[in-house]
């Protein structure tokens, strides 16, 4: 079993250098905890924490959804180009309502998109391959969210 690293503490850098530092700066500026932010971004706290610690990068579709939620260009969040902390969306209200906010990039016509948060991957599948992936996830006891756009 690997030891968990502590959550980042101390001052927030004025000019965050990494994606994780930028995510942390937004979250703390908004007064949210990691669970609130993870819920808003349709992920779990463990995954979000790894993003903040720069131990993992969000998959491309997730990064696009994160940027859409923050109303921030991908280059600003990922690379720090003209980065500024966005305002909390006015429709958000309390953080407990944030699960409705993030959007996924739709797949091509006739295909389905599978985003595997645990593996940090995304892929487009035919309906038959999607069925097989769902059955495998159920057999493994993994949580499944089905989003129909």
C-alpha cells in the first residue's frame, strides 16, 4: 500500500505554475473543499485530489468539461496562459448543487463515449462494445453513470 501524501498547505502562489496549483487556487478562492469541487466536476474526491497534487492529469474530455465549467480556455487552465481565477457561476448557489453543472463532449453520431475515471482514459465505442464494457464494470463492482444527451 502506498502512503498518501498530505494535502497541499500553505499560501497559494500568486502565479500558479501547474494545473494542480491553478485548480487549488480556484477551489480555495471559491471557499470550496475538494469534495465540493469533485462533485461539481463529476468525479470523486480521490481523483480530484490527484489532479491538484499533479499526480494525475484529467483525461482530455474531462479537462474540456472542467474548462467549460470554469468558463476558462483550456490553455489558461492547462498551461497558465492568461490564467485568472474565474467567478463562481451565479447559478451554482451552494456547492451541494454543483453536480448538475459540468458537461461532457458528445461522441460522434452512432457511437457512445466511455470515460473511465479510474484509468484516466476516454474512448468512443460502438453500442456493442459499450455493452461489453458496462457488463465488465458491473462484474467488477465499479460505479457507473449513464448520461444521455
